[in-house]
């Protein structure tokens, strides 16, 4: 019998466990300390519960969340009341003005999850995903007409996205969320939301730094070929992280500079790596050559974990974790569709969505029974 299995919880039970956690209770206490004047209003705990319920039930708007709570006795019992939608809007404005309290809560939740998953954060997958803006995103006023100059969300910008399923790729108007996700547990460790025009490669090293600042011992960074550029490779190496990327075809790769050394006996085989020296060792397949092995400096074309190795293929296969997490956040935790405008509001929406996801995972880990000693 597997004692680690836990029966699934309802959303009400999840919300109750999350609100009772010391990490979220700390956020509530910090926000309560800020409200020292004015009318009391709704309790801070109730407003935090509304924000978490919005993601738990994958509801994109405050209006629908308020209606659900008003009709749901279980949610009213856990939250304590049924706040109005205007109170929710005011609470969101308060959170935007005190984003450091929310960031500290996210740090505490991630630290608590890491205590129960000690190997979390060793291998991370990095990528970006599109977030279409809540705006009139038609680029032209009419077919073959002039280009639109005014948008209902002026903070958003035009960018490019890849084709997914039946949706064709191309230009879109909105934002992009860039995230570093644990490749084993599919949990976001660091993220940022920027406008769609910003290149994804510009945020890879910052995400690694953010994950390290939260105490994660990042060993490998797994990225697609769009990140296979020299500055990112060298930046990862400077941070003690081995990059694992698909090979981008350039002039140097067309000349075959990425191939391993070879001799008359065939291609040389990989024989180990020295991370401190940033070099990889290659050996003659027969050992007849003199010298029988050589050390090659680790570069984008010859990384410390060679692309031909079994380990590199296994690590790169786990890059799908970041894609899966984007899909879950968008479709199961209400990251999409966006129903807010402005970069600050979109960032807050993403933070609250990820907080709900991580806090529920933490509650799930705490609910697991402790395995009996043999």
C-alpha cells in the first residue's frame, strides 16, 4: 500500500488549508498592519481568500468571483463573508501599492515547499509564453486599412508567438510571461511579466538569479534553441549553471565546428568534464593517437554536457515541464484570459495566480502522511 497517496481535496478545503498556513497568515498580518486609518471595511483575511478563490475556481473576473461566493455557503464559511466587487478592486489596488508584502509571501511559500522537496530547483526549464491583452488587438482599423494607433491597453505591445494546436503563429498584441520552472515537479520558481515586444532571451539570466536568490541550488538550465547564444551560455557558466539547449544553426555550425574532435580512427568520445576549468575531455576511440585525449574549452558549440550524450537528451526532454506549467496556469488557474489592463495589474494577476498554485501544492505536501519507519 502506497501511504504517500492523498485523496483529492475540494476547492473549499484547499482554500481553508491555504488561509490557515503560516505563510499566507503572514501576508494577512502584514496587510492588516498597513490599515491603520479609515473605515474598517471587509477583513483582510476575507479579501485574500477572495483573491485565492478566483484562481482556485479559474474565474477571470472579480464580478463572477463575487457572484460565486454570494451563492456558495461553503466559501462564505471559509472566507467569512461575501465582499463586494468594488471591495475586490480596492484590495487589488492595495496589493499593487504593497507588492513587497506579496513577494515576501511568495518567497515564504517557495521556501516551505523546498523543505518538503529537497531536490527541487536543481534542474530548471526556462521559456516565455504569450498573454493576449484585454484590448482591441486588431492591428488594422479595417482590411487593408491604416494601422491602429490607439489601444485600450496602451502598456501592451506587439510581439510574435508560435503556432499552438489549431492556432496559427504570428503577431499578437499583449504581454509575455517568462518563467523558470522546476523540471521535475513542474512548479514555477521565478517569473516576470513583460510586454510582448521584449525578447525572451533578455530575461533568462535574471530568472536564474531570482531562483538562486530564493535559495535554490540551480545546476542546469534547460532552454530551447532560441536561447542558444553566447552571452546566455557564458552567463550561465559564470553563475555555476550548466546550460542545456538545442543547437541553433549558424555559419559556424554549417562549417561543422560543433562536431566532436575526430581522427583517422573516427569521432572521439566524451570522457568527462571539469566544471572549474570549463573544459570537456575527449578521447580517441582506439587510444592509439598521441595524445590519446584532449581538453576542449566549453563554449556554446561544445557545452559541458555534450548534446550527443544521454544525459543531455534526458535533460532536454524535461524542457516540456515549462510548457505544461504554462498550460496549467492559463487554463486551470485563470492566468488567461486577461481581464485587466496595464502592466502592473497583469503582474499582480500573475503573482496571485502563481501564489494560489504554490500554496495549494504546499498544503497538499503538508497533508501527506509521514511514512512509517521500516
